[in-house]
C-alpha cells in the first residue's frame, strides 16, 4: 500500500534571495544567500560598493556607478 505524506522537512533547505538597489542609478542585483552578510560578500565580489566622499555617503553603488565615481575622483585629483 502506498502512503503519501508531506515532504520531509529535514531534507528541505531554506534559501534567501537578497535584493540590492544602486543608490545612484537604481540598477538592481539579486543574489542567493543565507544572510545579509553573505549577500554583501557576494555583491562585493560582483563589484558593488558602499562609498563615502567629502560631501556624500552612498549606501550601495553598482559596478558601473563605482567606475563613474572612480573616474570623477581621478579627474578631481588631477585638477
């Protein structure tokens, strides 16, 4: 006789998706992680950064905006 039951919970794994939005251009990235700390490490590997300048603090910037910020910094340093 076949008896069907709900899935075995001990064989299930909780997976969290973490979404990050660029504070400059609103580009979004979603990563799979078990915590925000793990997501931050993954996002850093992808080129995302929080930043601070003399007059601004940015929460999260995507790789394209990070490149733009670095270029602005180089131009200002050269001037």
